[in-house]
C-alpha cells in the first residue's frame, strides 16, 4: 500500500493513453496533471492502440521519438509506453502516480480486458506505481464531452490519492456522456458484465480477396446487477471501480482445495 496522502504538488506524474500521442483526451489529462504539479511526463503510443490490452511488443524493436524533454512517443502498445517510460525515459526515478487516458469511449465491464488504457494502469501497478485509468463515455455521431473529464478528474484524483490502496489494485474511472454540469454523483461500483458480442464484418477488396473488420459490440442489454459501472453511467454518475491484478477466483480456489486437497 502506498502511503497516503500523496502530495500532488510535489509529485512526479506520468501520463499515457491508448489513443495515441496526438489524441485530444491525452491533452485533457496533461492539463489535469499540470494543474497539480510541473513535474509531468508524457509517454504515449505513436499511433492509436485501442484494443491492445495488456500486450508487450516482442517481435520487433521499439522506436522512440522525443518531442520535448518531457513528451515522448513510442511505436508500441500502452504497456510498452509505461515500461519504456519507467525503465528509460524517467532516468531511474519512478513516477509517484500514473494517469492513463482520457480514453475516447467508455471502458466498462468486460471491455476492461481489451482496453489499452486500463492495461497501461495495470502495467504501472505491476511496476509498483499507483495508477488511475480514465475514460469518457460517448455516443455515436455526437460530440465528445471532454469538458466533463477535465472538470471532474481533478477531484477524483485528489479523492483517490488521499487514501491508500493495496499495491496490486488500480483504479478505473468512467465519466458519463453528459456535460460537466449534468454529472449526478461519483459512485464506487463493481465492474459489470453484460451479454455482448463483437460483430465481424466481411468485405471484398478490389482484387476479389476477402478481408474482415471487427466491428462495434452488439449490445445485449444492461446487466442484472445494479451496483455496477454500467448502472452508474446510465444514471449520470462518474463510475469508479477498483481493479485487481490478481485474477484468482478465491471461492473456486477454496472449492478445489476442499475437493481435491
């Protein structure tokens, strides 16, 4: 457990994302981080890495582009970026906090397993740094309410860094698809799960060869459990979910031990 409260005015903050170094959500989170401290470092993917999950680049070399002293792009996954930042860019001094996002689109329920935004926070946690992932829920063909994340993220960061949490836990924060003034509350909720499936779209190129896109998820409806990130967002609240890097199911482990010794 890190020792709370974190002195944000003296903190070294690493900012990353999965939407890429030029993403508007990254600029939002940079501004949020700089509202606390001048010691802000940005290491983000060169291009969009949505859906990269907790992946490392192992089959090709990583290349690094220095945009300024504290702003860097890496041609790899969000996980690569956090590892590269802590092991190389920051010169041996670990950040005190890692902020990932703000993702363009929610990372709710099962989507956290695909999310590069969430994976960056997970990687920081594995490397011993407290971390928070941020995502802005949106609707198709509507403007993104970046102002909602920018308005409410500082309060969430102050709140969370004012308490301690275990070293194998990180935080996942989703902002509702509402203007900043429309947010109803901040709720601390479970990760939800719903019946959903990704669509697969088959097309034909000009040479007659088939190719495929993984399309938007087919929504199976709201999960039955009410104390979830899905329900918080549906009710206009900011959803805060503590996630755990230990994927062991304690109940099943007990059953196996009782059954098989």
